[in-house]
């Protein structure tokens, strides 16, 4: 499903996705202390954020491939845009979603940290609404023999929940202009404050 696809009831969708997570994986949604522990374990703080949010983002690729705080996902299973949902205040509250890779080109030599995979602003409610896609989806392509990358989804609530006039360069679906992104600087530029939800997975090249 494309991210612009609408749903009739976003609250029902959020509940259904959460139930799918439980039924498919047997996993219970993470408590804030679980989220913090896992993000600290894998260095999400401080590599991407300075404050770990209390809520998780529900991310599902394809037919039930779930993102679960550092789980390993086969590169071939995360090539299409995922379904992404998070707890939100109301449909008129606007959010920004970032998917970023802090391990570019590799975690041991992250000289071009971060690589921006997806950036959508002015999302009313959740990502199934009509947000403003600033950077189109670019699927994970970790380099051969480069080890695992931490592909991270982060959501910020925009100031007062209002729309923002972004002045970011509009990127296309190539790799050009995606390296050297900085989530912390981006959040500071637009006064986004601390993130409200997060999740991430790890993937390495299928070829080595």
C-alpha cells in the first residue's frame, strides 16, 4: 500500500495493526523502559537521537514482516514502502516521519552518516494521511561485506501540531543528496523537540 492511501478510520487501523503484531509475532507492545533499554543497547541514543521516546512505531513490510527494535530483516523483505503507524493525538495534529541509516556506508566507518531513506512532513494524524513527501522512499541497500545497518524510523510531533513550511531540497528516488543527513539538526531547525515514537531494524547485504 502506498503511503498516500487513506483509511476510513485511523484509530481502528492502529488497533488492527497492533493486534496483527501480537498475533503474528507473539510480541506484546513495548513499554517505555523496554524501548529505552533496546535503543541504548544498539546505540540509537546517542547516534541518532538524544532523547528516547516512550512510544513505538508499528512498521510492517509486505505480508507480516515486522520491525521490532533491532530485529534482523532480510534485505529482500524490506524493499517496498512499509505500512507505518503510531499513537497520535488527533487527525488535525501534524507529524514528521524520518527513516534514516546512521551506518552509512558502514557502521565501523560511518563517514557519511546519516543516509536519509524517507522523509515526510505535515502528516495529519498518521502516515496513511496526506503528508508532504520531502524525500521519497529509498529501500535499504547495505553494501556487500559491510555488516549490519540500523534502519531507524522516528516520528516527531510538529510545534503546536501545526503545519510547517519546509525548505528542504526536494530529492528524487536516486541516492543523490541523501548522505550526511542529521536527524538532530533537522529537528532543531524546525523546532520539533523530542521524538514521540521510534522503531528500528537491522539488515545486512543479502550478498555478503
